[in-house]
C-alpha cells in the first residue's frame, strides 16, 4: 500500500504544466492560483480522508486486481457493500468541503469501463479489457486521480454529430496511426481537470449510431498532454475569489464551490494501449446507462445530501442568531428542508440496496437505475427549494451584507459590529460569517449545484425510458382489478 | 401450522353478531351486506395470500414464541428481513385489492405492544408482557385477525382529555373491578372493525401526562363484545355500492375502497388478562413513536405505493385507449407519477434497511422513524398529485360517463358503445370499465386514501421533533466550514 | 320586459318531453327526478336572481337589438362594463348554488355567434347574421335559456374527424335538403341539457381544415327535438342523491354539483333558419378563440372563485368547530387558499379590464385571451389544492362520518351526537352538516370542478400559441439589454 | 416645468459628498466608482424617460399642489388612472434597465406621507401636513429624487425596540431641541441611497406601541448630511464588477443589478420643518398599510413583471440559439414562465383597478391591499421558478462559461468561438453574451430580486390579517348553502 499524502498529491500536480486559462489570462502556477487552489485543496482533502483512521471503514478498499489495500477512490465496486461505502464517502466529503470533490467522475469512469471493456471483449473478441485493467492497476498502484471529460460542445442541439456544420463539435478521431490515434474536439463543463493526473475520456452523452464510428471513443491521457488547452469558467464567484484580499472573506474560504473548464483537444495523440473504445457505436448506450445509474446515485443523490446538511445547518443557525428559530413558520421551513434531504438520501440508499452485478458477468456492481434517477429528480426539484428556504430564514442581509473587510476598517467596523448584530449573545462576526456562508448557497451558485450535471429533461427522459416494462406490469394490475378483459 | 382458509375466515366472522349500523339502519348479516362484503373479501384475500405458494417467501413467518410456521400477518418482526417482507406483503396486497387490507393496524398493534409491554415490565415490574404474549400466542395459533382502535373523538382539539366538557371524548376507565375494568368512550375512523376477530385498543394519539391515568389504556376484546356499537361511514361511494344493481358496475367491484366505523364503547367490560396498559401515562409516548415508525412505513409508504401502481397503470392504459400515449405531455405526466412512486418506495425501503431492534431489548424490530416519516410526507403530497394527473389523462369522461347499466339498455346501449369509443381497436366496454376504475381514484376517494391515517401536520411535527440531534449535527458542520468559532 | 319567474321557467321545462336516461333507466318526469331536480333548481335560481332588486345592477341589461330591458343571461356584451357585470353575476351565482348555473355556455354561444356570424357575412356575403339575430331576439323576448353542445365523441384522439373508423365520432351533416339539414353524431360532457329551452350547437374543439366541411356546423334546436337522446352521467354522487331518503342528508341539498349528459343526434333535422354555420371551416378557429377568451374568464376564473369562497368559508368554519383555527399551520393553510382565490379573481378581472371589441366590427366585446388563460391555469392548479387543504383542516371525519340519518335513529343518535362533537359550544348537527358539505368538495367531485371544461394541456397550448408576438417582444428587450447585436 | 436632464441629475449628485464605503474602502468619487455608476445610470435613465416623448402619456403628471406639469416620479397619485400610469412606468423601466430604478421607495414615501400627515393633522391638530406639502413642492419644483430608509437593524427579532440590549438597534430620537431633533440608529438594505438627493425616513416595519414614542419617526434629510455613513453591500456580483476590465464583460453592462447600503445615523440633526412624525405611535400602522398596498403592487407586482419579461425573452432566445426551441419540454417551460408573468401582472392590475381614495379624505389614492399582496406572493413563489426554468433552458454553460475576455485572447479566442457555438447561424459572441445575461438571473442574484423587499412571512401574515371580514363572509356563504343554522 503506497497511498499518497495530501502534500505528495500537490507536489505531483505542481510538476505538470497544463496550458490553463482563466479570465483571459494564462495561469502560470496552477497550485498557487487563487481560483485553482480550492480545487487542489478539495482533491488533497480526498487524499487526507483516505488516510484518516476515522474513515477507514469506507476510505479504503481491496483491489480486485491485486488484492492490495487501495484508496476507495480508485476502486471498482465488487458488491453492494462497496456501493454503499462509496455513497457514504461522498456524503462525508460534501459535508467537509461544501462542494465538488472533483473525483467522482473519474471513479465512475473506472467502474463503467471495467464493465464496458469486458462487455466488448466478450462480444467482439477485442482486447480492451486487458488494456484497461493494466491502466487501472497503474492508477491504483500510484494512487492517482482522474476526471472524465464527457460533454461535447454539441453546437446545434437538434443535429447529430455528422450533421453539424463543424465536424469537431463532437470529439472525434481525425487520424488512425499504427501507434495510436489523433483526436480533435472539446469536452465542456469538466470539473477540475487541471487538478487530476489523468483524463479518462468518455463517448458523448447521446447513444451513437452506425456511421458515427469516429465519435465512439474512450481513452486515457495524462493531464498536460501536448495539444490540450484548459479554459476555465469565470463568473462572479470566480471574480470575487480572484479579487479577494484574504480568503477569509469568502463564503467557503478554503474550498469554494466548483471550478470547471472547457478541455480543448487540438489534434491530440493517444497511444493504442490507452484506447478503450474506438468505433464500437453499439456499446455507447451501455456506457450511458452504467454511468446514469452510478452518477445519479453518487453525485446527485449523495454529494448533494451532504451539501443540504450544510445548508440546513446554516439556516437553522442563522434562525437562532436572528432569534426566530421557535416561530412556527421557521419550524415549518426547516422541516420541509429535512423532508427533501431525507427523501433524497432514501432514494440513493434504495439505489445502492437494489444494486446488482452488471449482467454481462464482469463482476462490477451498479446501483438500481430507477432509484438513482428518483434521487436525481428529487435533488433537481429540491435543492433549489432548500436554498430558497434558507435565504428566507437568513433575511435580506444574505444579499445586502457589506464585506467582512469592513470589520478591519476603523471608520466602519464599529457601525457594522453594532448594527449587524442579531441576538445579543452572538458576536456580530459570527453572524456575518454565517450570512456569507449562506450567501454562497442562497444568493449564488445554488443553480450551479443543480444544473451542472445534466439538464432536468435528461433525467426525466431516462426515467420514462427505464419504465417500459414496469408500466406494462402496472397496466396489467389495473386491468385485472378493474375487470378489463382484452 | 393451522392456517385458516379464506372460507374458514368468513365462517368464523359470520358467527359473530356485532351491532353494526350503516345509513341509519342496523346490519343484519355482516357477511352479506353490500357495504361490508368488500371488507370481508379484502381480509379473506389476506388469508388466501398466506396460503399461496407464489407468496410463500413473505407470506409465512416463524413465530418467535413457538417456533411454529405462522401467517406473517400475526408475526412480530424479529429482524430487518422481517420488516422487509412485511413491507413487500403490503405492496402486493394493495396491488391486488386496490384498497385497505384491514390488517396492518392489527399487526402494528401486536408489534408495538410486544415492545411496550416488555418495556413497562422492565421498568415497573408489571406483568403486562406475560399477559400480552399469551394473547399473541392465541392470535397466532388460531390465525386470527385484529384491528387497532386508536383515534379518540377528541371534541375540542385545543383541550386535553380532562379539560373537555364531556370526559368521554377520550376513551377511559370508568370502573376498576377485581376481575377487570369497565371502559367508556369511542374510537373513530376505525378501518373494518366488524370484519376482524379482535380489537386491540391503543392509547390516544397524544402523549398523556400525569393526572390522565384513566386514559392510558390498552387492551384486547373480541369483535361483538357486549356494549360495543359500530357506526359505519356512509358517503357517496357507500351509497353507490348499496344502490348498485350489480357490483360489476362499480369502480373496484369486489373490494371497493375503505370502510371505516366509529366504535362506541358503552361501559364495556375487559378482564384483567386482556389489559396491557392501565394508567402508565409515561409509556404512551413510546407507543406513539413505535407506531409512527411502523405505520408510516407500512401504510403510507408501502400500501400507497401499491395503489399508485394501479393508478399509474390505469392512467397509462386510458392514455393508450384514448390514442394519446405518445404525446410529450402525456409522457411527462406519467414520468412524474413514476417519480412520486419510486421516491415513496425508496423512503419505505430506506426505513426498513435502517431499521433497528427496539433499544429496550425486547428483540422487536422497528423501521427508521425519519425515513418512515419521509415516506409518509411524500405520499401525502404525492398521492393526490398522482390521482389528479391520472384524471387529466382520462379526460372529462372520468367524471361524466354514464352508468355501465346503459350497456344493457336496448334504448341506449348502441349509442354508448358508439360514442364512448376511443381508439378503434379497443372495445368501448373496456374503455368504460377503465374509466370507472379511474373515477374511483381521481374523482372520488383519493383524498380518503391520503387523509385517513392522520393529518399532515402530525407527520410534519413528528419529523421536526425527531430531528433535534440531526439539526445540531448539521449546524456543527456548517459552522466548521464557514469558519464560525463560538 | 317580460322576464320569466322561476316557476314560469319550471313550468315551461315541464312541458318538454326529452328522452332522458340515467342509471340505465328512462326518466319519466324530468322536473321531479331526484338527479335532475337540482339542475332545474339551479337554473330557476338564475331566473330568481334576474328579478331580485339586490342584483339589479348586474342582473339586467339593455338589448342592443331592441333597446328593451332584458335578463343579462341572454345579453350579448357591448362593452367592458358588460363583461364586468357578467363576471360578477357568475361569482355570485356560484356562491349561492355551489355549482354550475348551467347557463354560462349558452350565453357564451350567443356572444360568440353574434360575432362569428357577422364575421362570415362580411367576408363571404352569407346571411347568417340575420338568421342569428332573429334567433337572439326570440331568446331575449321569451327570456329563454340555452346550452351549447360542443365536445364531440372524438374516438381516437390522434385522428382527424374523417380519419376515424366511424365518421359519426364528430357531429356532421348527413343530408342537405331544401328546408334544412340532417345531422348525426353526439356531443359529450354537456351540462344540464335537459333543463334548457334551446341547444346552440358549436363546431368541434379543434380548428377544422379544408375537406372537413361537413363538420363545420353551428345551429340551434329546441330541447326535446325528435332524434335527440340524453344519456346522463352516473357516478357515486348521483347514486347517493338517487338513493337519499331526504335531500337534507346530501352535501349541497338543493343544488348538488354538476349533472352532465351525452347528447346523441340520431339524424336530427334542423331548418335552415336555425343554421348559423354550415361548411365554413376557416371560421371555426375564430369561434374557438372567441369562446376561449370568454369561457376561461367566466367559467374557470369567475365561477370557480365563487366556489373557492365556499370551500374557504367551510374550511375556516370547520377549523373553528374543531377548535384549531388559531394554530399557525391552520392560518398558513387558510392564507394559501386565499392567495389562490385572490390570484384567480385578479386574472379574471384583468381579462375583463383589458377586454376589447371584436376586431371585425360586430360591436361584441370579449375579454383578453392571455389573462383569461392565466385565470384558467391558476384555477386548474389551484382549485384542487384548495380542496385538499380544506380536507386537511376538516380531518378524517370528512371521509369517515356516518350518514346524518343516524341522527334520527334512536339506537345511534345519542352516540353520534356525543362523539362527533367538536368545541362544546357548537351543536354536533352543525359540525356534521359542515363536514358533509366539505365532503362534497374535498372527498368527491373536486376533480370534476376542475376537469370538466377541457384538459390542462388545451389551456397550456392555447397560452403558448397566444404568446408568439409577446415572446418576440421579450426577446428584443433581453437582447437590447444584454447588448446582443444581430 | 423645469425637469432635469440626465446630465443635470448626474452633476447635481456629483456635488454631494456622502461618506460611502464599499469593500472596506472609502469611495472618493461616487459618480465614477464602478459599483456606484450603475446606480447613477439607472436613476439618470428615469430622468431620460420623463423627457422621452414616447413615454409622455405616463412619464409626466400634473401636480395637485401647483397644477404644474411635473415628473410622475415625484407625483402623488390622485386617481386610479394615476396608479395605473405609475404601474406602467415601473414595468417599462424594469424592461429597460433590468433592475432596480432606485426611485420607487421615494415616490411611495411621498404618497404615504401625503396621506399620513393629513391623517395626523385631522385627528391630532398637528401641522405635519403643511410641513410635508412644502417639502413635496420643493421636490417637485426641483425635480429631485429620494429614497426611503425604512428597515432597522432589529437585533434580536423576538424583541421590541426597547427590549434590545442596545437601544440603537431601531432608529430613535436621542435629543429634542428647539430647532429640531437628533437621531441615532441605522437603516439597512437601503437601495441606492448615495444616488438620491433626499432621504425620506419612515418608521420601523412593525407597528409601534405606547411607550415606543422615540421610535415613531419620519423626516427628510439631504444625502450627505453630517453624521450619515453609507456602507455598501459587497458580494460576488459587486466584486466581479469592481474587477472587470470592461463593463462589456458583465451580465448587464450599464445598469447591473441592485446596490444597497446600510445607512448609519450617528447623531444626525433634523430641523423641525423636515420632521413629519415624531412620537405618534398610533399612526405607524397606517403608514405600514399604505406602504404595503403600494409597494407590493409597484415593486413586487410591476417591476418584477418587467424583469420576468427579460428572463423569458432571454430564455426563449437561448433556446433558439441552442436549437431546442421546438422541443415539447421547452415549450412547456416557456409557457409556465408566461403563466407566472401574466398572473403577477393581473394581480397588480387588479390592485390598481380596485384602488381607492384613502378613507381619511386626503385625496391620495392607494391600490387594493389584497390584490397587491397576491401580486407579491405570486412574485415570491414565481420569480425564482422562472429563473430556474431559464437556467434549465440555457444548460450548463450558463454556469461554466469562460470570461468573454477570452474572445480577445489570441491563444483561446478561436477555441471559444469554435466550441461555444450553438446553431450555425448565430455568432458565438451573441450566444456567450446571452448566456452571460442569463447567468446574472439564473446563477446569481435572482434570490436578491425576490428577497430584498421583506420576507415571505411578512406578506403571508399581512394577507391573513387583511382577510378577517372576508373570511366571515365566506363562512356565511358556506353555512347558508350547507344549511347550517346557528
């Protein structure tokens, strides 16, 4: 067992020199840049957690390849118990960092490819599985972190990849060589790609069809590979952090929220031993379904439950600071937040508990798709409601509060301390801190937390599609009881 | 193992002669009365199911008292597996009869009293547990059915039992004798009490306080005991059934929906060996919490999931009969129904999976209270929405359809068959049948299905009360991350 | 001025002998039949109201044809003030009878045809307008009541009239003769057709196209015309009323809720002077839009506001009878009901206030379509919520209460009076009466009240279609402010 | 008529030297500071609009004091027509600047004080009205702008002003002198106070009681008066603007969103001729009710309708840019946005149309309170839903988009232009611009737009309180129909 310490992780990333841009400028040192540091901090925290004896029960796992103790972050689930521990890890991480851990997608990629490469090999006689297992062993032995670039640029959303004016709007092969392939395109909305060791690229978010073979691609390349450019998101939250005098004045000082980047592949070379799918369009649907069942459970239904704990806890705290926590309407609102939170966790737990081994025999376990989707939809509808209710409990100051810098300004600090006080027993500094924390959720990126993993309609469509047989069964039950004879 | 057949059950009930009234009249033969027959049918179905080899896995259980094979309907859960099978049984029953099985409350009563009598004996040195176990053995050995009268008349809802003008508005002891007690009062909203063998009376739905000892009562008496009067509910659904020329013209011909009665105790004598609580006010809260965790999981979160299957199946069928099942808005509505259904089942499953042995050591298992309440609230908000969506898919005819008797009337049958036709391939008779079935849900007792097990606020209050510690934990998490130091 | 008294109206209807069926039987005397009497009572109430000096301000109007004082129920709106008074009349009627007044559709038909016949004459040189005005004058001078059969049988909802296997699934001309036309088909969901003097038939609820001329039909025929058959709806509410020992035991004793019938046209002859459209497919859309603007304002946005007043009033009363009216959650629920009610009325008022003369110059006024649709959608979403909230305040007894006949039964009356009591100061009889009234709304036909005037999707589609230009305008505003230059 | 031009307004503000702080620093030149300039721009736009012939119909009014033509922004409504034009002005302003116009509260203050000072004089024989009219004339003749500081610091929300540990948590008189009064305290959440000429201070948001005379205060003082300190809000949106290289990269370049400040009164002197209330606690409720009726109509129900137009327009535009505008779910979402918007406008219109002269005879008109509150609640529930739906149509890029600065960066501009393209016909620059505009609403201050004018509960409480008589009336209607005789 050679797990990395947080510092070893940071050092290993500092050596890579990806071409990262933010706010129109090249980032010189990704480890020190104010907007990228929180990403590094979050991933470092995952390394810390794996080594923390308090979390040993779920932080570590046993590799099915080597039998060695490894970090659960690079483990492929072999049982319902594995799925449950992975779920638990996500809840705890979200509670600790208040945002993305930047590693879910990478672990999902490992899990899905373990099953899908096995699937292809069984049916097509390919050797993807062998290549993939060798990559997986490399990941586990070196305790590396990965992300999973997946969402293409897509252009006109009504058009298939080949119907677009620009063929590069979906990532595709532009050249096949004896030693590998050359790819071109871009993957968007990618969470923290500059902070991982490897990019495990997945095929597009739509099932591909015959004729679209050049787009049916999966492969792994190291962060910083020649031809890659990383263009980061930049909005108010990033601007505020970039301009901050001290991180202490920000909503979540150390970890911030979520930093994504557009990852551009400008004729990037990938050696064959790192290619895990190339042209097998009929297997892209399988990848999507496997990802759907894991991602909705893990990211929507578990991570967000941990975030809701923070929002609920902050809302209850601010209600107490304001002196209103016993008012009937406050109790009602907190209860509604709790209902949303418990409901979402229940869906994720049911998804795990009804999980199954992938039917093709790879030994990889996946959660139940329907319950995963229910978790996802409840988060979608519920998370923003939780944030809005929290805003209501915080009151107008969650928006109108001045900067905490005023606390250091001799001309204004006395006024701020005097007039932003809530109940007499709580120092104004604490009330301001909690308001700023809530501002992060209720007056800011709450939409981001819900919307950055695929639109509502994707989940709705998926649920309906998964229910074909279930609907037939329900119809039968109704007809039987109604006495309809057909 | 001496399980009753359905016919043996019916025969055993026919012998009892409870004083039952409906629509202002005394019921002479409860087994043949049109409004009571569906109740008998539903309970008979539970006996049929216990004997059905298809349901053997969950229909039967092993008594922890005798080690004998018994019907699960009189088993006290000894493990999470037991809770799960009990849950499954309720879902299947609801799918088969489209309404109340009339036995949940009775099995909950057995489970709760097994724990609560043990609890009292441990702490007070009483002998309730021995009495109760002897009663339980009697129930199991004779394969009997019970209900659980619980809701008192309550009068002025802002007043405690002793503050009411009429002390009988909560059931209470009026005399203690050497051989037993005499009780007076009424229990309302009781589901199918005339169709069971035993009434297991529970204390009121509010935790009692010192001074209210006369109201802290639990005991069992046979159906038809001297002094008992059963006054049945009577509304449009009951009137329609009573006036029907044939049950085939009703929404759910054999089982109907839900028949309740007010059970009046006019100085009823109960022998001491059937008294399981008498005056121990401090243990009434424990009974409520135990009931809450089981009832919300079982009745709200499992039975209603089975009912939703029927409503969803009927809605999808009628959409197909109407030719609209591929319209985008229809797919959206069905998907939303599925989301509600899956969410509720997930909560019930999570309640079971996180179930625990009662902490006092009785060996009895209960589901997790928070997840049970989440199931209950999701049903409360969701079930009527599911019914309304179904109505929307059915269209106006779900309300305006003529009686199916017209199909036998030579003057109107040709018109009805011609003009109530949907898609050409489906006989009008089937479309009318399905519309009538949906009318039952969407234009009738859907509110009943939601509201007859306690009001919304009870669940909301319970959830909030259960969350005290959880809220503290969440506050801690938020403060830690926000950097609040207190 | 020769307005009918209520009794004169009843006498005039008694003379007609329509072939009416309900529950599989022919109705001999429509004026005395328990299910039809409430319809007669409701219409009689409209006659009473027109003569009532308290309502003179809006009950009467001045005919634009004759300058005579007439009942507003047969007036065609000539101004915004007319629209407003019509709105007000509907609110008051709903408050007084708790259900359909059975005359809205007829007055809408007069209004729409006044505009549409004028429109056709202007553009096609036809003489429909002259025929129609002569009919309108007849209606006004004899103070008659009409309904408007409109919804066809429709069969397979994905198919146009001529694509159906049975061409009669939409009402159509089967013969044109020198003296008139012969029509065949059926109109469904028709409110109270047996209680009016005239049927003013409207074309289908879809805009017709070239080739569908035989279906583009509007005409008027007297109730009871040869070839007409009326087949009434029959469900739990109707069964309960039919079987009642006294109307006093019903939710709304005198007026009940809503009785519809399927109106079958089996080769019915219509003389040319009563034909107002025959083949002009391009004018059917105009009829739909005119109806949409008036009907959604009048029936959804005004009648339902009056009904909500009753439900809110009953909910508040039962809360007081139960002693809970000062609980915070009760106040919250009543406030939410009020919000829904005020919102819906605001939309209806805005529809009236933004009303306009029909652009073709007929002088007829119509409300604003967008605000009418907003009223309709708010009713659609809100009415059932109001009913469910009322059920929550009433508690389980709204479903489980016994018949009020028990109050006359010496064996049960004392028990019922004793145990269904709420606060001590209110007689149990009053509490039971109010519960029964609420049962009507909350455990019964509330879905009917929402769904019998067209499905949700119709309104949604209509709103979207009406907003084409508005959307363009909004886009322009956004682009301008965002600085998008195209 | 001597209306100010926009430039004259800016010049007049530049001369004032208020002590303004933001982000911990003193603002030297308020007219040039990046965070304050948008406020100045918005107010300047109100001056431009008053002079714009296109808006003449509602931009100008006739003073009831002088009979002169004046800007409607300083006019006191004398009729329903005045209320309607004021409403219209707010909608148009919101459509043009996409945020607060910073003048509503000031005009509300003039309107309310015109009535309340008259009220006090009538009942108490004071001379407030004369003082106030002389101030109003000064405002009108010099075409000045005002704000209305109203929300106090409040401290412990369960405590009255005098129960607070610090008596200054509500603004109060600390000294009464022969020439005026000295006041201390702070007013929070004040919109744009540094950009107006006058502050018209209102009493607290709770009705005051006997003994709290020192807090019953209303007066006017010029911006920049000695003793005043302005501490501005500072969050992500402000940080982004402060750090912007060019305003073109911001969501709404010229006007931004909403800038508030905390206004500290450190022993500020107010001469008696500027004092409009001092100690008359029994008149504070009247001020609150008058404000409630106008503010909810004007700010919640009209301004927000204009903002919704922008969000809906942007959502429809981005759907078209993405190529998805014809998808059924997109049409459904846009329709739902329209329903919310039309509903809110209807409520505001109904509030105006049912407006009345203040009953005390001052001649001042106010909108109907119930409909104003309905507008407010619909905005409260609906605005965030509109924003969330817009986010859903925009897709993940609304959060993850890079800075538009990248378009100027030779290393990234080609990638951004290539891969952020939607449909081929739309330049990427336009799509990015529209995404950034939507980010402003959907991933940012949408909560602010809803929450900065008082919490949900305030409106809920107000609606319930206004409905006492209406509820009685509804109860009467229900009892009459149910046949309840009391």
